[in-house]
C-alpha cells in the first residue's frame, strides 16, 4: 500500500482522520443532542412561564370573588336604600341596615377592583416569551451562517 492509500474503512491512517460515514453519523448524533438540549431548555422555560402565569392569575381570581361579594351586597343594599333614604323619618330598622350594606358593598368593590388591577399590572409586566430559547436559536442561526 502506498502513502496516499486509505484503509478498508476509508480513514486515512497517517492523519488519524475519520471516514465520511462515521463523520456523518457523529454529526447526526450531535444534531440530535443539540435539538434535545434546545427542546429541554424550551420545556423548562415554558414551565416557568406557566407557573408565573398561574401565580399571577390567582390574585385576579381572588379579586373577582371579592368583587362578586361586593356586587351582591351592593344590590341588596340598593333594594333597602330605595325605601330608606332618610334616617330621621319614621322608617323601620331595616333602613338603617341598608346603609350598612351599601357601605360594606362599596368597600368590597373597591378592594376587589384594587386587587384585580394590581395583579393585572404585575402580570402584564412579565415577559412570557421563552427568551433563553430564542437567544440560543439565534446563536445557532448565526453559527450556521458562519459555517456555511
């Protein structure tokens, strides 16, 4: 055999190089590993974002329940208020209770609205895009452009 001849596997024994099929196989394995890593990162980011979204949604739900209680109380109080606008009149005790229901209903509505607005603003400030995955994909894209 001469110096320029290759072994039966196609590798050049003098340079220690690998054969084309083995290089292609290794490239395929590397691509699978890269994609698996990227998919794992994307999955992790999506889980983090979903958890953040759920944590932000709970106060909105609580605020909605508080506002619903306030709305119910306000409606009951309005019914009582129609019949009792003045305390100094010859109206019965339920009229005095109506004023208490109105004040309570308004307080619940204000608290519920404040909780909803605060939670909504906090949730709106969160970026739910998978930033790290996007950044890694951009790096890979730039690397592929340089290698081409």
